[in-house]
C-alpha cells in the first residue's frame, strides 16, 4: 500500500477488520517490521488524537517517529505553485518535501482545507505534492477532503459494539460556531457505504456533501425521522460543501440549535450508541446528558485510532 486516502486503499474490509482485531489483541507482535525504520508525521494543523495515536502506532511497530509542526518547528511553507514568495513563507513544498522524505521511510500528512477555494481543496493539492515530490508511502492524517484513519477507527468501533448483523447508522449534522471542513463526514460516509450497514445522512438543506462521498446513502432532511430506529448516531458539524453553489463553499449557513443531539433525539432511536470524532463542543454538538451517558462510546472510538493507524502502517511496512 503506497497511499492511504480512501476506503478502496485498504482493500477487502472484512480482512482489514480481522487484521484490526489481531493488532488490538497483540499490538507488539509486528515490532520487527519497523526496526530501523522511520515515519515522519507532518502537522500543518493542530491535533490531539491523531498525533498521539499515530506516534503510539509507530512505536508499537518498532518505528522511530519524527513529528514536525509546520510553522513552529520549521519555516512556514508555501503550498501553491507560481507564486512570488515575497510574504511570510520562507520555503516551498517543492524543496521541503524531498528533504523531509529523505529522512524517513513513511510519511503522514495533516493539512486541513482552507475553505476558501473549493477547487484547490478538493484537488488535494497539498497531499498530491507529497506523492509527486516525495517518493515515499503517504498517509492522510486528515487532509482537505478526507480523514481515513478516523473513519477506519469508527468502523472498527461499530463492529465491536453492534448488537445486530446490519445496524442502522445515522450521521447527523449538528451546529457549531465556526466553519469546519468536510473531511470527517466525507470519509465516514465513504466507509459506511462500503460497510454492511443501513446508512443515513441527515442535515439542513444547503449542507449536501459531494456526491462522490454520499454514494448510495439515503439523505433525509428531517433529522428526527432519520434518527428513528438508529443503532448508532454519529454527530458532526461541517460547513457548506459548495456542491451546488461554489460561492457558498466553507460558509456557516445555519447554527440551528434544534439539531443539537440531546435526549429528545436519542429517545427516537433504538437505544443507539452515540459517536463523535472529538474534540466536541458540549451543548452545541451534543448535550452533556448524551455524551456522558452509558451509550456514549466516544472514548473507545478514540482509543481505536491507534488500531486503525497501526493496521495502515503495518501494511505499508510490509509493502516496502
């Protein structure tokens, strides 16, 4: 495996989930794979779970992780070609990338969407440069449009907690004070469409995700109707994807607090488990009562981030 961006990169999902179970049971069984190998984890944006879980996964595999915070541990980097570099950015990715990859065997990149230029973001311009100029396997640690390590961990968690063979999984938009990217909902939709679940997406009008990620999922604009009989409720905010009107891309179109997931919403589910990728705005995305309830599995979900990252890194090491 040379890149990890999309669900298709992982191959057979059943095999990947079985591998995740093995990795979780015996996390140090493959330390020989990473001996004398280095992974560089490059962060253009802040992180808690991704940073810690990726480092832990690398250590479990015997690798040496190098963490680089762009703009703090390094020069500020220019990401666009053809610009006159007369501002505050001292180095271009074109030179920085081959330097970085000369020091490592694998590289993971976290680079959020700018939410200003839809074409630039959805072309994954930053990640593509790491592929073009780096020559080493690349893992998306959340990019402009996808967060596959999170979605894989979400699926692992659903497999662990599901109480019926084909559960109903509902991803619901929820309000947030700021403009957030679509990477998490995009990847969650992509992975749920590939899994054996009954998948429903619910959001206010104007928040339609890119059809490439929505796939065959049912979209329901009535949140309460969508939640009826749900086994898992995955709450997440995202800004306007600009599918029908690119001028609206990245805009906050609504802060409707009636979409906040609370006990009223959970009451129409089939005693559903509550999920969120974290960090979460309490009493904005979800009420205290719901996230603190026994059916909230946000902490086990976060713990599975190490498992998903380790499976991906293991496969990449095996393909070197």
